[in-house]
C-alpha cells in the first residue's frame, strides 16, 4: 500500500474510532459549490470587511478550530475524498478559488450577515494533510497569490524528490509557490504559519523535510524549543521565525500524531497577528 494512502486510512480510522464528539459549534451553515460555509453564532461583519478562512481537508473540523481560535471570521470548508491529487485537480482551474470567494460573498448577503455582497478584508487559506495539493495550485495563480493574505499549513506540505530519491533532495518545482509566499511572509507582507511532525513517508519528502527546505532557502536555522504548546497532545521540539513566517516542529511519527495537527489548527490560527 502506498504510504500516503496508509496515512489517510489511518486518519479516517482515528476519526471513526473517536468517542462521541461534542455538538457542532452554533452558527449558520450553507452549502456552496464544493464547500460548506459556516458563520459562527454572534458573528458581526466588521466595517472594514469580513475575514474568510478557506480550509482544505478535514471535513467541518475547521468550524470548531475557528471558534476555538477566537478569530472574528467565517470559514468555508472543502473536503474531497482521496489524496492530494484530488485537491490539485479541483484547484488547478483558477476559477475555483475565485468562485468560492464570489459565492461566499453572495451567500453572506443572502444570510443577512452583510447588507451587500461581502468584501473580504483578509483571506486565510489553511490546509491539513492532503489539502496541500490545492494550496499549491492556488499559489501558482498570480491573482490568487495576491489575494491570499495568509496560509496555515497543519502538517501539510509534502513534495517529491529531485533526482536520486536516496539523496532526499526536495524538488524545488514542487515548492516554488510555497517558497515565494514564505519570502513574502518573511518580509512582512504575508503571513505563513506551518507545523509538522516527524512522520517519514517512503519515497517522497515529509512535512519536516519541506519545512527544512523553506527555512534553508530563507537562510535560517531552527532553534530547539521545549516550552509548552497550547494545543493538546503536541510536544514542541523546534521553531523558526522570520518576519511573519513561522515554522513549528513537533514530536511524533504516527498517524495519531499527524491527526493532532488538524485538531490543533486553532493554535496555529492564533499565530496570525501575534506580536510575541
């Protein structure tokens, strides 16, 4: 079995084996083309526009993560059964991203959240696991790249190897958009927050290796870290900050460790606008 297939099946098993989950957070929900909009209870659109979180992979778990993060925002969750290739296929057409924004703006007006089709003051794109395939495609489109203000990658950037896989050299072509966004974040023009565990797939670059690639391309080095992390079950081992680019390395080599990054997304979302 392909290692990423095993990873996905492990995640699905863990979700199925979870004890009964707490009720969904209160709010209004609406179907979009290929996604689900959630407006948290009590949300009021700020005068300067709505903050939108577009999350790829993990079902509607992002609703709880958004509420727990404390961000004043709405979320659109996109969940497609399969591996990263299904997200690549969905977002390969730049119209997909634009349509999500347009439909969300119209639906917020329809729900009475805004008087006119919503204007977005900030667009955050987050991803877990296989969702990175869609984010990578969005970053290839100049219009989408410009419109996205922040990306949050929860154990969610994989890549192929260039040349001999035994040399474990991350393929730069797979990382081009992420690296451009990292440079923008390091310069203070975007936000880029990522996390990774130590799970090592066979035959392609892990989330730890792709994080190392970005840090190296920025001319930086990790620093060891052992302080407490707010999300349950995640043991922080290393960090790197430059400008508004932040990378966090956590312990763990199992599917359960991988899943904790999805359920700890709220803590990564809090890093956007953090001043410490």
